C-alpha cells in the first residue's frame, strides 16, 4: 500500500513562498536557536509533503496552515525537551571529583573533621549523635539529657555554622514555604 504525497514541484513552490517567513516565525519560538528552527521548518514541510489533501483545500494561502503546524511542532519539541533530564556536558565531568579517588575522600574527611572541631561542644555533641552515630532526635535527646527541641535547634545552628566553614557545603533547606529574598527585591 502506497501513501499519497505532495508533488515535489508544489512543495518547492511552498518552500520558496513561505520558507523565510516560517523560519523567522520559528526563530522567535525557539528564542533564536537557528538549528532548532531550521529543523522545525523541515519537519513542517515534511508534514505538508505527507498531507497532499491540504493543497486541495479552499485556502487563499497555505501560510496559516503551515504556521499552525510549525507552532504545534515547536510546542511538542519544547515539551519533549523539558520532560527529559538535563544533559551534563564534559565540562562538569572534568571538575567533578572521582569517587574512587581516595585522596579526594581523605581531603574531604579532613575538612569535615576540622569544621566539626570548630563547633561549640554542645553543637558538636548533637551532630555527632545525629549524623555520625545515626541516632534519632529523641534518642540523642535522651542520650544528652536535653529536650528534643534543643537537639533540633542545636542541629540547625550547627549545620549553618558548617555551611560557613566548609567550601561548597550548604545545609539543606527545610522550609515548606518559599520566602521572598530581600536582596532580590533591591
């Protein structure tokens, strides 16, 4: 079974009459990405080639049909890209430490130990029980003889202090509601 396709001469005329306008339209939709826009123009023309019945429709111009197809293709392409995880370039891999490298691990351990030693004895005791011994907040509170709320508070402030002492470390954010940044508003 063969599928009817558009005559090549009609397709060439279509491309000559509407190709530049279609490319300009798609450049706007792709934020100036010429390669992506050209790919979408080509895909739009393939759709015109696969649907010869459109040429028989009583349109004054094929441009509205072409622009509608192109816009839908651009939307589908964007959705497809957003659904995939972000790609990592070689530059990121070049500066990422090799997990098998014992030197990097030893260096990180020394940094963490030095930073933890710099904490107050109360903060250090809480972190050691929570993160190094794996105790729960209630277990650490019972072990230290202090309320669970104090364990949580000391843990919070100890992690913030570590964030200022360890290069590249940021304590996890545990807020459920995003707060506006005062610096961004200025």
